[in-house]
C-alpha cells in the first residue's frame, strides 16, 4: 500500500454504452502498464443510465505519471467520442478489509 482510488461518474453518449464498455476493456492493458491495478464500471440500480468508473492505482506517483503521459492523451481523444465525465474524486487507500483483522 498506499494505493490510489479513482471514482469518476461516467455518462455514455447516446447509443455508445456497449462501444464504450468494450473500449474501456480493450484499453485497460495500457493503463495497467502505467500502474493501474484494476478498474471496473458499475451501473446504478435505481437509475440505469448512471454509471461510475472505479480504478485502483498502485500509487499516486504512478497515476500522476499516467496523467502526464502521451498514452493518456491519445486515450482521452478516443474517450471523448464515447463518454462525458463528471469531476473525478481521488482517494488514498488507507486500509483493506482483510488488513483490518477479525471483527470483534
């Protein structure tokens, strides 16, 4: 640890949900080369048009290097044809459930 947690509300452009999800999956390996550990996209149960992207990065340094990379610039240009984003929330991971020890 420390890891960085990114939570970003995502708005898929009309008719682009499946294409955007496929793109996110296909481009995941590139982000992993820069230090992303994993990502997931979640859909709100009450509002089926509301999604969030969650990413866990190995460190703040890895994420900042990614943010400054030409690889990210390329992906942002591609992503803009598929989605719109709300402001990103960035958190430092301070514990993992398994590291908390037994409940008691």
